[in-house]
């Protein structure tokens, strides 16, 4: 079979263009493809909801790949095993309620399950702002990560979303942007981000699931962003809370849609 170089390019451009147009307007936008954002996207996509994930880096998976200190094994506790089983990931029972997973299998399977279920991950896309009309967040302002890294003077594009999820991890970038642009109006006691506390694994894991939810009208937080926003402790290399937080935020959005 003859391989025509220009056909390869045409197929890439056509396919990417089609995805761009399809997801330009999505029901849920998730910023950050770490464990919490991908888990949320998986459960939303599984419900047939149009969900788009923006990831600044080349690969989806966020902090999963490196495990703890580049030892690429992931530890989860009993409660999170329902997510692991929904995803069909292999695990090792370590006893006393601890389980371990291969970090590459977790990152790869989570990413694949989002896409297989109809979600879209745009990697190499950085969210640099939100669209806010009369105090309501209506979408995100996106540029190529390469433009961001090079500091080029290039205007961004806009994606429309009905619900937005801050899954940006420790930096809680969407919450930070909202405070910067709209003032201290987050659903925290001060309206501001409270900042992440020092490491306390057990409390950090509970806190993250308890506080996962809406942080501004139509905007939700999941994963480490939750602890940065509400002042919870960090938990180090245990990932159950991330998976459960992602599942919870998806369930909250699914419920919210039903109320409409
Ligand atoms: O940091 P990350 O893995 O967040 P998470 O889902 O999980 C945290 C754990 O990995 C770990 C931990 C648990 O023990 O503490 O740190 O809360 O993934 C966040 C992703 O968001 C991307 C970033 O590149 C990363 O992959 N990201 C952050 N800001 C933006 C962004 C942005 N403005 N636009 C696009 N992507």
C-alpha cells in the first residue's frame, strides 16, 4: 500500500478539528488530568455527559506517574477500592486495609477509560483564565502550553462549559484565578483560599472527600485543590482520597443536573 505523506497530515488535522469543534461547548470542563480530574471525567463520561479535560503537560496522569519519590507504586486504602474495581485495575492486597497498584497502569487505565467512555482529554492545553459573565463562570480561556512556556504574545481560545472543575492539584489555579478576578467569593469561611496545611495522611484523606464540592457558583473542586482551598493537610503518597474525591465531584454534578 502506498503511504502518502499529506494523507497522514490530513487525517490528524481533520480528527483534531472534529474533536475541537465537538468539545468547544461541553457540559463539564475539568482543568487538570491528575488522578482526581481523570476519575471525575471517567464517571461523568460513563453517564454519557459531554466532558472535556484540559491538561498542561504532555501526558495525562498528574502526580500518579512518580508514585512516592519516583518509586512508581501507588498506595490506596480499602474505601477507594470500589473505584479501582470500577476501572478494572490490577491490585495487590497488602493487608490491614492497604492495597497497592502499578502507577503506570493507574495513569494509563484512567486516561484510557475517560476516552473509551466518550470523554476528551486535550493535553498540552493550559487554562489561563475563566469566562465570567455577570459573576457566572461560563467557560475557560485556553492557550497552548507551548505558548505559555515561551511567553509568546498569542491570544487564547475559549471553550464554553456549564460546570467547571478545578482539578489542578496543589496550586488550585482556578480558585486562585476566581479570587484574583472576582474577589474573595469562594465558599470558604473567608471567601479566600485557606492554603494547604502540613502533612497528616489520615486527616488529609478524610478532609479531601468531606470538602469536595462547589467552591463558587457552578465551579467545583476535587483532589489536592480541595485541601489548598479549604485549608486541609497534605497527605503524601497515598491516592485513595484523590480517587474518592473525583468520584464524589462527578456524583455531585450528576445530581445537580437532575435537579434542573
Ligand atoms: O497534581 P495532580 O496530580 O492533582 P490531583 O488530582 O492529585 C494530587 C496527587 O497527584 C498528589 C498528591 C496525592 O498524594 O498529593 O500530588 O489533585 O494533577 C493536576 C494536573 O493539573 C494540571 C497539572 O499539569 C497536573 O497534571 N494543571 C494544573 N494547572 C493547570 C493544569 C492549568 N492551568 N491548565 C491545565 N492543566
